[in-house]
C-alpha cells in the first residue's frame, strides 16, 4: 500500500486543532475507552499531552480519522509488542458518525498496514461484552473472540466481561483473497 | 491459617531490593531464561540479560504506580521467587503472576504466594476478578492454576515463538465469590 487513504476516510497524524474534538470523544462515556469509565473532565491539553507521551515511543501509532472532505470523525491507535510480531488496535469515532463505514474502513486500512507493511503475525483488540457495535465490526473484519475474562469491566452499574478478539496473519489474507508472500510458517 | 498482610506461616512477600538482582540474573541466564524473560516482558527470551538490563526492566515496570513487584521468601528467609501484580489498567480486574525458583517448587510455596496475593486483591482492595496469562508450554503452571479453582478464560493466540514454533497463551481467571467459596470449603487452611 502507498498510503493510509481509503474511499471514505484517510488516517493522518494528529494536529493541535484536533484535540478539542478528541477531548469531546474522551469526555463522552459512550466513546471514551474500551472497558473503563474515565472522569469526563479531560481538557484538550490533557489529551494532547497524554497521547504525545504514549505514542512517541517506537512501534506505536496514533492517527486522526478524517473524511475525504476533511472532517475529523475520530482517532485510532495501535501498538506492537513485540515489534513486527503482535499488535493491539483501538479506535473511537463520534456518535454522529457511527454507521457510515468510517470505523470499518479505518480498521481495514490499519490492518493492511500492520499485516502488509509491518508484517505482524497477529492483531488483537479488547472490548467489553456489551459493546455490540465493536464486537459486530470486529467479526465483520474477521476477528475471533479468543478470550472472555469474566466480570472484569464495570459499566452502567453492572459487571461485564472483557473480550480479547484476535485475527491471525493467514486469516487476514485468506478472508480478503490476498496472497500471503512472507511465507512465515511456524505452526 | 490467618493471613497477616503478605505473610503467613509458610512464606513472606516483601519488596525487591538491589540485593536480589544477582539471584534473578543467575536464573535468567540459566534454566529460567524463558520464564523470567516472559515475566519481565523482555522481547528476546532467548537472550541472557545483564543485571543492569534486569534492573532497567524492573524500573520501567514500576514506573506505573499500580504495577507491583515482590520477592517471595520462605520462613527460613530464603529468597525463593518473584510475583507481580498489575492493576494499572483497572484495580477491579488486576493480573498477577508468580514464579518460584526450580529448587523450591512442589513445596506449596507457589500456592501460598497465590493465596496471599488473592487475599490482598479480594479482601484488602477492590479486586473483583483476577486474571493470569500463562504460556501453553508451562504445563505445571496450568495444572497449578486449575488446582486453585481458576477457570480457563480463553487463548491469546500467538503469544510468542519457541523452538521454531508459535505458541499460545492461556488466560485463566477467578472471581471474588469463587475465591471466598474456596475458603469456605476449607480448601485453604
């Protein structure tokens, strides 16, 4: 792939002007994190410092999700651990942009980047058992639910399970009809 | 057996200090290279680490305020292993791990360290669900967790590479109610 640009959106670096919107995502209990409620009092500066500190390390990335018309609709991140072997991804988009295919295309772009350009063997994501949108999206993309940690999240006054979903390298290529050319086989 | 903080009639769990690094280094450079590398989240489990590398890894781990690292001592004051406790993501659902040096295994020390840590998680703090990730090749660890009433929670596919093959990790978890029920059954003294 030549860039992280799809039909609907592109992934790009975050800019100072993005943090007002990122802060609103962080401060909305429906969009802030995968299994944990955070106090909805983050300022744009706090988010900026947090993301810059966390993602300045190697083998990590954070991107703004921008429509082709130039509208920021969310952000996406990943980290590799170990590098070129396993990656964990996460994303958040504004509620007004749900159901438009932005999250799906964002994930597809980062998956292609991780599998094709970084060569990782497995991509993982974490969510909670009540997050049907994320679970549905992950399944559509080809993720399997590989682990269910019981009652390990608290949301809406109730315990929920935490799910770890993953997709192996060969599952990604096969499900998309792509040829896997690294030939790394250690089964 | 009455729990007194992180101490029982059998073991004591204390902080790790510089004096323990040499022993950890010896095992990481020897028969526990793979296990200790996993424990220290070192990306090159085939490679021997220097004392300074081990110290740097520990310091990095402890930068997170809610990551805890302990040494385990026998009542005879022998340094017999390590334990970590990770609540940095969520104090409600921490992870932990215990490693006992080979010559001290099969003496009940791992079981006792696990009991003390679960006691701290469930009865001295707000822990509700405690999880462990164990590599599939650690058969003794898997058998041990099952014997302690941990439930298999799933698989982390492709956790690492060993002997030319990918290996998976298995998640296990235990809930506070299950831990308390185990006590009420008299499984633990």
